[in-house]
């Protein structure tokens, strides 16, 4: 039964992968904010999170990992992006007792400070300003199909605005996770941002579809410490293939040290970060994560995330 389910899921994914081979690497792609990593934990590990996903932020990386959330979890994250851009995200993951599986409700918003209207005759501005930003709202569901297989789906509603113009569209993410068991080895696949074209100011743009496959395992583990190693490969529609590698050191389930590397990107390079866990009750805890990503000429990008489990 497990083998049949595995072959069925692979059969579903393969046509999507084959289709990605025909995506043009040129042209205009919209909704680029969907490609910005939100979780400080994931980005500290070089964004090699497809097979690691096991918390509320899984809705942004691989929704199949959302099923690992055993209790209610509220996750928030803030990213300081170059050029005075800010990206905020929030996720509420919960397990209703009457329905199997885990649900997630998410939001992410990219906004810029009000910008000055400049013209050829008034290069310093004419006293007016305009706003620009993008927002997405998502609904996710994940469930175990066997004791080792889980699958997840996220449906997104997307709104983008520039000055007095705006556009609404939708996208979908689908992922699977297989837990091998040996050394906590996991394999994951996800295809993100599936959707139609976006028409903005009479210009058509494609969704930044991305296919990812990754794996993770524990290099060693004791009652007091462990080391997790992860790697993944990406096939984005709007760029060349790229790879991500990451490590996570766990000390007594209280302190986490992380580092990673992004290969094949225009700017990203080394990443690092850390996390702490504060137990506030028998089952409740507060998790704080920080990451820093080296973006070369664009300097460093900082992320801060917090999760409340209750």
C-alpha cells in the first residue's frame, strides 16, 4: 500500500516537473515577493528546508510538513530587505479534534515606505507620494497518508498594488514528505506558486513557479545534542537551477546554532543564525529565531521570527 501511494504521488509530481523544463527563462515574472524566505530558522540553514519543514512556517516552504505541528502554534516573522522594503508574515497552525490533519492560516505582506512622485521637470519631487506593496493570504492543509508519508496543499489569494493600480490573483503550493526512519532521514518535494498569468497595467507576467526536491538526516544525536544536515535543489521558472545546504546544531532542545550556503544565486552566499526555546508550561513554549544572510553588494539581510506553541 505504501509503495502504491508513493508511486501515485510521484506520478502526480512528474508531469509538473516535466512541464517546468519548458518554462522560458526569459520574460517578466510577477509576484516576486513570494520567493522571499520568511522564516529565520529556514534562512539560517541556507533555505534548505524542503525536507526539514516541521513547524508552522512549513506553509511557506513545504505544506506537507505542517502535519508535524501537534499543538496550536502561532508564528510571526519580520524581514528587513534592501531598498527600505519590509516583509512581514504570520501563520496560525491548529489541529481540530473532529477533523484529521493540520490546518494553517497565513499572511505575508511586502511594503515600502511612501515614495515621492518625481517627474522630468520636478526631479526632486512635486510634493506628492504614492504607495506600493503586495499581500498574500493562504489556507493550508496537511495530513499523514501513512505512518511515513504526508502531503500538504496551500491555496493563496494575492493582492498587488502600485499607486492607484492593483491586481488580484491566486496561486497554489503542493508538497510531500517521506520519512525513511534511519537517522531521522527525510525526503521532500514541493512545487510552489502554481498559477496563471498576472495582468498589471496591461502587461502580462507569469507566476514564479519553483520546483524543489531535498533531503535531510541527523549526522549524530544523543540525549543532549544533535546535528541535522539538509540539502535541496531548485528548478525555478524565472532563473537557473540552484542549490541550498544547511546545518542545525541542537543543544538540549534549548539552544540551536545554524549555518548554510546558497549556491547558484545572484547575491545570496553564506547564512547563519541561532534559536532559543523558552518553556512556559508543560506543553507551551516560546521560540525565538534569528538569521543573517550575506547578499554581497546588497549587504546583509536580517530576519527575526517568533513562535508561540500552546
